[in-house]
C-alpha cells in the first residue's frame, strides 16, 4: 500500500442482492471480496442485504449516509438505482457486479465471460454423460441467465459434434421474478423432473435455488444405491455455479453437515462448478480506489467491444454494424482465470480421458480463437 493510501482510511460498502448471504455462491463471493479488501488493504467495511428489489433505494441511501469510499451493488437488477444514485452523487464512486450502466464516470461495471465458462462445463457434461441427456436449470428467465444457457448450449453442441454423440439438452427456468434465485424447493422439484426425463448431469445457474437441485441429486443417488464408498460414478451429477460448490456433494458436508473445509474428502456428486470470481472483481475495484487508480480501471479495457444486454445489442460505426467501445467496464474472463471449471478436487477419479481431452480442446480453441462462443442475452430453444 502506498504512503498516501496508508495515511487515509478507506471503506467499502456492499449492497447484496435478493437471496442474501448464505447462498454459497454469488452473494457469498462478493462478501469474500469485501472481507479480502478489509484484511489485505485495511479498509473498513459495511453492508446491507436486500430482502426484495424494492429495498434497493433505501439501502443505497444508507450507504450514501455512511460516506463509504466505494459503494458496490451485487446484481444486474440494481441497474436503475445505481444509475440514479450515481447521477445524484457524481462525486461518489460505485461498482456493480453484472452491471449494465456504461460511460458514467463514477460507475464501474464488473463483467464476466460467463458464456465461456459455461461452454467448457457444457462440453464436459457431453463427454461425461452416460444417458446422453443433460440439463440446464436457470434461476430466472432473464438476459444474463440466457447468457449462461447459450454458452452452455454452444459448448454442448460443439462437444457433441466433436465426439459424434447425439446428446439431448433439457432446459428449464425456475421462474420469472428475482425471488427465484432463492427458491430451493423449486430447484428440488425441477431437479426431480429433469432426472425423471433421463438427465444424468444437471448444471444449475440459479443461485440459492440450485441448492435444492443439489439436494435432489444427492438423495436420488443414495436411493439408487450409490454412496461415498463406491468406486463407480454416481448415477447423476450436478454442476454448480459462481463459487466452487464441489464440496457440497461430499459425505462430510452433505451428511455430516461439516463447515470445516479441511474435512471435505473425495468423492462428491457435484462434478464441477462454473466459477465466476465475483470476489476478485470486488477486491480489484476496491484496490483501484485505494491506489488512486479508479479512473484507470474505468478506462480498462478501452478497446473492449461488448454486446451487453441493455434492451438491445449496441451497434456503432458508419453503417451501424460495429460494436460500441464503451468505458466503465472491468471485464474478467477465461484469460484471467475468473471463469471456467474447478480443479474437480473431489471428482477427478471419475473424469474419463475423453472428458479431460475435450476440456483441453475447447479451452485451447476458445483462447486461440478457433472456437467461437456466442455472447447471447436472448433465450433460445434447447
């Protein structure tokens, strides 16, 4: 930390999305980023948790009153309130995870290549399925979840062609309101339906709703006679999202309810998780504030051409066929290690040589540009 930074006390204030803390994913990762800023940078912290989206205005007003150095909103559903508050207080600094407000000098939108990470785990699912049926559960039928779906679908289609397999894709959204990011009972019911349809791998991009799906998968596997002493793979795998949720399917966590990470041991019925390092984004923007580099991170990357969802794809250029270059985007993706599968600590024993090869091929192809994964914020059929 610089001398100037050490002389001034900085603070971070975070407004957590509906679903709150304890979702073992999106919100919890933002919390980790906040705490890392506290531990590493010495900044003070405060936070508010939204029960419903109608809470957002009052919670952001509370952050303004607390006079924190950086206000972070966690979730795309905060676009309107962050835009309004930032314009009302132009000298205050804001960041938004999954934000869609650009070119506003006091807002940084922290964005991720979720479609890329989803494509890799989609390809993995195709390589690992034995029933040739795999499923996607989205929490809410909205733009960013469509982005997960389209990426996962593209990876699955690529792997199906590459391996000459005929794999059926099953898709369902839990609901249409943001509360469906925190409906474990809905996740459990949908998981049961997907298993009944023959799916043996289910990818959940559903926040806390996905926890219900995990429970369904684990109980189903046990009912089929699988347990943690088996040398064969479980009948059905789940794939987590955002945080590394692989531990959830271990005996120590699922049966003994241990919260001690050092106690978790292989195997697990959660094959992998499509990580999205929300913690890294929150921490890095706070560090930029402490280092006096907020304006630099706001300009980085200045040449990135997003096709972000904000009603329609932004197009510029003389003929309207070129994506706009916008400022205020902080993009984290595959190259930064911010998206993609986990190391599969608890399931490596089940990974086939074919699956390892497929993941390596699609990852290399994405990085060298020979495989293109669409960044598509619109729904598409399975």
